[in-house]
């Protein structure tokens, strides 16, 4: 058996091909850029041919780099954009319309028309009724592209995610599947049965026959044929779930906090499914024997909050040291950081930014520190919901993302959570997650224990709580007052 895994990582800005060995080391990689294409302001589309070409170019360039090692590739695993959809003709292989991105909002009116059924959507899918998932995008294509109905009548219309589309082409049109994690982000898949939900399909008036079979994320899906080489496909998953697993967070109680432009909190709940107020529920990963679920929290403004202060308020210079400013603060302020509304668990799109505690002694250092700490407070809001009733015992928290380099943020996060926070090393965890799933399916790794050993050194530093319990509680109580008064102000005056 070969010792390498070929990983395809298809994202919103680029397509990558990565070679990973059985020690979870990235041997080589290749990357090609991808540009969105849009016909109208606010819409975000990609030309499917561009997606496919960029992925194929990345593979070919990687193969040139690795030479004879390509003959030792044992399996292929793929991670891709969640909720981005493509519809195409089974006979010609040509798309009927551009790929509609996960962050394209054009389905908002379709979702509004279904608002009275939001509860059943939530109960079956674990998600909010939102245009950012696939269902309303698919419905839009069916309503606005004339050729679609004839293709449906002839049994020629296919529909899937970017993963579905690429794997279909790489397999000479023989592999037409969608994985559990990707299907769970469509608003059409029942996360309890892991099948297309007929009532949800009827809600959006979508024909069942256009959708692919739903299979485990870690399983044999078929064979890809790349440059005359047959490579078994053993994994398909969405990017954010792959990143969770790439850090070795396979166990119930494992949490990843990604501090990117937005903040993302993923908590592995193991085999248990929780529908908790204000949080999203989805599938983390699966094989033929079991399924692991997760709870998801979203912070609308994390890194983008820092950029807003830099670009809009002029408080920060282009390359100014945020850590130094936080250390220079001597007066604690509280910021309510609703630059683009609040994400989970509040889901308040109308609230605005508010500051509390300003006086004659306040300086910009205090404002910067308040902004940084507000991100940690929002994470705490989400973690509190996850720990409701003590049903989920958090075991470890790993943090990554651009602004996780701010030491004050990491230390304050540990202080306010009353738990150690492990800062992750830099690495392509999305690629590793897809590789781990493919390797598990191929038995390159016998269970998750070897993977946990391989990822045990993923953290560069551990931040332990330094604040007393009393001080942490007092600060969080003041934050909750900040939230309450800010949201009340927004209700009455915005």
C-alpha cells in the first residue's frame, strides 16, 4: 500500500493540491487562485469551469513536483466550500448556471416566504432558515434558468456541492455523491437520519431525483482517474469541519475557536445531537459505523473588528502592534462590537457598536483593549450555551486564526472562560483533516488514537487562567449589562 494521501482543498479564493504522508507531514503542495464572478452587486458566483480548471492545475503542478511519489498515493481526500452549489447536465457535463457561493444572499426572499416553517427546518437540520445555505440557491436556479425544467424531465439534471462536481469529473463521471457533512449544510438533509428530507424538499419544491446519494465523510466513494492513475476516493468533507479534525479534535468535548475575520466556535459533541437555543447543530464527521456531531457558534466581527478600527476609525496604524496597545491600557472600557450585527447566540442584525466607561482619562489604548476583550466575551456567550445544564463537558480548547496571535486576547479568553486555551501552531489543518478521514477509511491509521498522538504537539503555547474566579465573574456580569443596554438602545434608537 502506498504511504501518501492526495488532498484536494477547494476554497473560495484558491484551489490546492497537497501531498500528506502517513506521519501527517505535508510533503508538497500546489495552489492556484480562483476569482469570483458576479453579474449583480452583492451576488457572488464562480464559473464552474474555473473551479475545475484551478483544481486540475493544482493537481498537475503537484504531480510535477513530487515525481515518482505519485505512484505511492494510497487515497484521495477532499475538503471544499460548504453550501456553494452547482447544477449541471449529466450528459454533457456542462453547468446550467454559475456556482452560487455560500455567502451569496440572493435567496433571502425565498427564505422569507418559508418563514412560517422555520421551526421544522431547525428541528430537522439543526440550522437557521437562511439564504446562506444551499436550498434557496438551488430553488433560485430552478426558477430562473429556463433549460432546467427540460433537463429534470429527461432525468439529466445533477446538483451538488463543489466536492460533488469535482469528484464527478475526476472519476470520469462515475462518482456522484455528497458526504454527510456537506449535505447537512444544504437545509435539505435530516441530520438524524442523514438522508434527504422529503418534507424539506417539498417545502422548497425541489425534486428528489436531482440530488446525489448521501454517504459518510470517511468512506470509499469510488475511484478518481488522474493522469491515467487510478486513486481511490476515501474522504469528502467541508472545510471548517476538516480544520476541526485536522487539529486532532475528534473527541466529545473538544473545541476549536477560529479567530478569523469572523469568529467560529466548533464544539464536538460526539454521538450526541443537541439543539440548543442560539447555536447551530451539524455533522462533524462520519463513517459507516458512527457519526459525530457538533455545535457551532458564529461571531460576526472578530478580525474584521480590528480592521474596522484601523480603516474606519483610524485608531490603529497600518502595522501597529495591538499587543503593545493592550498592555498600555490602564482603564478598562467595555465595547459592544456589533459592527455587522451580532451572530450567535444572540442573532441580532439590528444592534450597533456601543462603548461604556469613557471619561477624561480614556485613551485609544483603552478602546483597542476593549475591542479585543469584547471578542473573548462573545466567545464566552457561546461557550455558556454549549455548557448548558452540564450535558457537555469541555475537555480542551484549541485556538487558531490570524488574531489568535494577540497574546492579550488568548490570555483574557482563558481568564474569562476559566479554562486553559491552547494556541495552535500555524499549519494547514483543513488539508490534514481531509487526510485523516481518508487515512482512517483506508486503515492507514487504526482508529483515532494514532491521529491524536500525531497532533498532540499542535499547540505552541497554553494560556492558563490568571484572574481569580471572583474577578472573572464580576467582569462577565458587567459584559452582560453591556449587552443588555446596547441591545435595548438599538431597539429604541436605531
